[in-house]
C-alpha cells in the first residue's frame, strides 16, 4: 500500500481515470478502433508496467471486455493481457491511453473516501474491474469456483475507498427490481448480492463495515436478504456481526431470488444449527454428521432443542425455510446464466 505522503504528491500531479469526466458509456470505446488499426498497420508497441516490466502490445493480446451483464459488446473496454495468458489482464485502455489495472482502482479525489455510491461511468468501470478482473481472475484462489456475474447498469453498488484506493465493494438487489430479463419476477426484499474485499485489506473489519452499512441503509425493512449461496467467509462475517448485533438475528436471511418465504433461510439459525450448506461446512467446527441436515424431522427436533435453550430467535420458528438445498449447492452467486468474464479478441 502506498504511504499517505506519496499519495498526496500524486494527487497534485496525477488524476486517475475515475476522476476524469466521462459522461457516457460510449466514450469508453472512443478511439479504440483507430488505436487498433494503428497497431495493425504500424506493428507492436511496448507498455511498461509500474514495476518496470515491459509488455508487448499487439492485436493478439488486446481483448474487448464487455462490462454489462448481457455481454453486449457495444459497451466494452479494451484490456491488455500478457502474451502468455489471456486471463492476466495488466492494463485497460481509457481516455486514449493504457492504464495499469492498479491505477484504475486509484483516485486523486480526497473526498472519495469510505463507502461511496456507484454513480458515474468511471465508478462503474471500477466496480466492474473489482468484481470481474480482481475478484474474478487476479485474486481468485486456486480451485475456487465462486464468481460474480457482471452487473447491469442500474445495479445498486457501493465502492469502499481507502487511502485513495478502491479496496472493496458491495452490491444490492433492490426490493422490486427484476430478478432477470426473462421471468418478470422481482425481488421481494432488499438483497445484499455481492460483497468483496481485496486480499491485502482482509480481516480488518471492512466486510463487517459493509454489512452494517447495508443493514442501516434499510431502516424500514423488517427482513433483509443475502444472496444464496453465501461463501464460508461471508458466513464468518455474519457470525461475527450477529454475535454483536443481536437485534439483527431475525432480520438477515440467505435467499434465492425472488426471495419468497420458502426461499429464505435465517442466517443466524443456520449458524446455530451448524447446518450450513455443504459449500460452507468448512466453517463449522466438527459439523453434525449424525443428524441428517436435509431431513425436516431432524430440523424440527433441533429447532425445538434450540428454542428450549433460548438460542432460536423467536420469530424464526415458523418462518424459516427448511428447504433441502443440496441440489443447488454448486453455485453461482448472483445468477447462474453467466459464466464469468466476457473477453473477446480485439480486431480493428
Ligand atoms: C468474505 C469477505 C468479504 C470478508 O471480508 P473481510 O473484510 O476480510 O472481513 P472482516 O475483516 O470484516 O471480517 C470480520 C469477521 O468475519 C469473520 N471472517 C472474515 N473472513 C472469514 C473467513 N474467510 N473465514 C471465516 N471467518 C471469516 C471473522 O470472524 C472476522 O473477524 P476477525 O478478523 O476478527 O477474526 C472476503 O474474504 C472476500 O471478499 N472474500 C471473497 C468474496 C466473497 O466470499 N464474498 C462473499 C460472497 S457471499
């Protein structure tokens, strides 16, 4: 992480892409075709990465990244990847020049600090890079199959800015917003859909801060959702949050769209029953193997025990869904139709 004094110096001299006035999404691709045809006719160039390494820029290692959910390539940004590996995105082309990915996540605007609503075109680009490139590729743990779908333009999101850098974000499916483009179903409650904190900044309470912000931002909603399936890390965050904020225990539910009652599972109850979906089992100390987690009978028995012990939040008894989730445990977080980043070879 850069020191404050270094950042202050850079604030004076260097605006980053997010600080530049871009009014419309079409401006993101302005000049791209001309640039590509120049590369084709004049041959390759060299781009120097912040740590000094040089990457040859040819049409072979430039791709078009569609940054909208439907993969519409009329809204794209050019991305430069290493010649060896097309998933290793090192720079993006914005405002007529290549920017290292790390610089696109920086700001020279000191007031961009803490959780800031995503509003401008460039803030959407930052959200896109964090979710699809940083979380989806560059900081993805080996063997991890969790990814976030690309967002639509009207998706509600906040980016967490710290010391001039975007270090995390969360997005929300608003109550009443459409679940997808085909079914006509809409969300029955506000749902915290995706949350991400960059690896370097983890375990410093930032996800807790975002979960709290989400809960506080919906004062009039009795029930709030978190998109199924929650990751083991997110279960850990909820466990800590609900350990502190007892009043929220019967408010947070893990939900599948559109969030009807039968599609909700109380998060605190899940934690208490040690009955996490299989993908989250790692979190539970020892599990509870002798009681089938998918038998409604054993659920009932344990609910009764928990009620007796005063663990079960009062309102949950009849409202919690005891649905067997084993069939849908291989997940997508936000929507199953999307298989990750849409990267198309760029041609002039
Ligand atoms: C899950 C994630 C958002 C947590 O972010 P974070 O900023 O590191 O979380 P916090 O620092 O606020 O953690 C608060 C508490 O939650 C618990 N926690 C956080 N990460 C955890 C993990 N991976 N496993 C178990 N518990 C965890 C801990 O109790 C932690 O307190 P502690 O650090 O004092 O022990 C982050 O690891 C991440 O972005 N993961 C990848 C994306 C993801 O899984 N998103 C959620 C999709 S549902």
